[in-house]
């Protein structure tokens, strides 16, 4: 699936076989003059803050969201609402099914989302195998296709669940991989993988987002929401979020 979102109007259409999408191949001059960025957007607190950072740097933003078979679709709606609020050129939604092999509590109903555990020393079962590698690969493909050099991802290695694909070493390795596996290698330009939240604590991320106009009531971070779409209050993501808002003397507006 592929959705176009501009000036507050939604228009959905199929990603494949759609001929109305403008490509860099028929607009080379305008692409050279524009400053475009791809922002990976899940609808969670971090990715929406990351979007606000990119917006503050005056990029023409292509938000890239994934329906990958995650436990719930609430975050996708949050991504769409935040993209509308902050303003993006296009909201792209790509669907594929990681439930085919499960292997994560987020993509399998037979695995249970564990309770919040601060300072966990192993990778939890909510880790989705190679998820950020998949997301960044789509991001690089979109960026190359539209003529963008900058790809934003809201990874964080301070207050996080310990996922290997959020760490700086992986991000740098992917940057090298993208620069070798695309036309960048032959044309003499480079992708930048932008990670503005990498070394921020969750409280610092929230402060940054508030300073940039993020409405956190439109974000959703819970791994295992109730059937009504409310945060469970018990998972890692809920725990990290709750502690951060409490440290700032605030109530989580999405809780
Ligand atoms: Zn939760």
C-alpha cells in the first residue's frame, strides 16, 4: 500500500502500477534544487520527535511507515496523524508480513510481551529480527528513488530495550552498506543516516519534541495495547515512557 498525503488531504493508491507518482527520472532539475529527507515513522514517541527535528531543518519530508504485521495498527494511525500535524510532503505506507515467521512477541500471538524490566541484560523477545535493517533498506530505496540524501531514524541507545539494530555500530555499518549498494557508489555522493536521538535520554527526547511542537497525545509506544487501544502500562515501552514523563513532572498525554 502507498498513500499520498499533502495539504491535509489523503489519497490512497497502490504502490505498484501507479503512474501518477513523479519520479526523479522525469524531474531532474527540480530534484537537484530541493532538500529532501526520508523519515522512518512508526508513530511512537521517538520517531515522531525525529520527524520534528527533520522538519525544523526545513527538509521536504517523505515519511515512511510500515505495516509489517505488528501486534496492533494504532501506531500507524498515530504516524499518519503526526505526519499531518507536523507537515510532510508525502506519507508512504508499505505493507509486508513479518508474521510469516513470527519470532518476536510483536509479530506472534504465541509469544507474550514481557513486563517492564529496567536494566535488562539480554535482548528481549519484543525484538523483531532485523527490523531496522529492513526499514532502512526501504528507506534507502525510497531516498535513492526520489533523490534524497538524508534518511532520519529515531534510534536511541540510552533509554531503550537493548535492540542491537538501534546501536551506533549498526547504523554506521548500514550507512556504508547503503553507499556501496546503490548508485551512490558510482556517482560520487553519499547517504547520511541521521540519528538525532541516538545519545539522548528519554527525558531529553521529550523536552526536544515539546520545544519543536510535538503533540505526544498523538503518539503511541506501547507494545501490547488493550483492545480499546490504550497503553498496557506494563511493557518496556510503557515503562520507559512513564518514567520519563514522571521525571519531567508531567503526565503522559497518551496514557
Ligand atoms: Zn505497554
